[in-house]
């Protein structure tokens, strides 16, 4: 089951890395300047794609949260009503990633009543980003059929993203893909720190300090990825705020486990940036 979920979101990454360049012009848009050599006989793989593959979607950190019996909190998820606030491509891409992490959170905790609305609003953002067939009606119908069966539901979502991968493979919009991955990574960290900060600190949950501390490596990869597009003012400002989180992580020495005070400080900064993103600022 866990391997299937990880495979699903690996496909999400490859799908968004493969998105089409055929997008409206009157939007705030990250421009991907990568091109394929005219005489190339092999599929061109942008160097930045190798970086994206190293950024994990948040299933692992959320599964650790679940395994430590940290209670589910619906209130920490991004309300789907916020979708109407996302008017520009950068914001749509980041929050498509945010909704992906929220969907992962609901699936991990088997909160079936939450899944349907997040699938529908992820579909809305994916459609706005000209990612065709990301969430089609057939998948939504199957969700209604299997909505209380975790394994079947996971398979339905997997099949949907597999279809996206087949249709969009070979297209290039890596800048937008970078924002989707960033939104998903940040939301996964936010969900984890928010719920762990408020949870009782028991021995079985001590491992979560290391789990959250290990996100420092992924943060560095996220910043490296976004730096490819730092000429874009929106991304440049995003990088500045992510580096502020890095500076807080620097207070946790290598091979050391963060303490509760450090957790609270990191959570505070993550929460501040995440609020801007989900409010569409």
C-alpha cells in the first residue's frame, strides 16, 4: 500500500514536469526556457528534472505523523473555499501542490469525507493550468463508488495520474512544476509541525523531531530548484522566505535532534509563509 502511494506521487511529479507550454499569456507565469535540440534523436531531459526527482511528496512525513498517533486535525488543511483567491498562475501552481499535500493527509488518515472536495478543487486548479484530463469525470465517478475503500480509492487516483503522465510526457513546463512541488513540500511540513506542536509529547512521538529536522535537506533542494527561475520576482521573493526557514534550521546542528523550542520557531516561520500562499498573496 505504502509503495503504491509513493508511486502515485512519483507519477504526479513526472506529470507536472511534463506539462504543456500552451498557456494563456496574460498571467503571472514562470517561463521555462529549456528547449530540445533540433537534431536530437533522444528525449531531452532538462537538468532541473533531476532535482525535482529528489524532492519527496509529503506522504512519508505524514505517515510518520500517523504512525506516532498524532491526532488528525481537519482545521489545518487549506480550506477549498480559498480556491477563488488564486487568480495567477504562480498562485494556482503553488496551491495545486498544497491541495496535493492536503489530499495526502486525508488519505493517510483515512478521512474519506475530506477527499472528494480536495480532488474537485485540485481538478479546478489543474484545468486552469491547462493540464488536461488531470481529474476526469470517470475518476470522480469511481471515487463515489469506492469512497470508503482506501485501497480502491488510491488505485483510482493512481490511474488518473497515470493517464496524465501518458498524455503529457515529453512536454516541458518545469518552472510551473517547481512551484507545484514547492507547494506540496511546504504544506506537508506545515501539516506536520502544526499538529505535532499541539500534540502531547510522548516517547513514541520523539522520532518526529528527527523527521521534521530531516526536511532541511529537502528545503535545500527546493531552493536550488527555484533558483533556476529567480529572475521571476514572485519566485525571487519566495526564495527569500524559504531561506529564512533555512536559517532557522541552521540552528539545529548536524546529527543533532531539534528540541521543542526549535520546533516552535520553525513552525512559526513555516506558518507565516504558508498563510501567504493559501491566501493567494
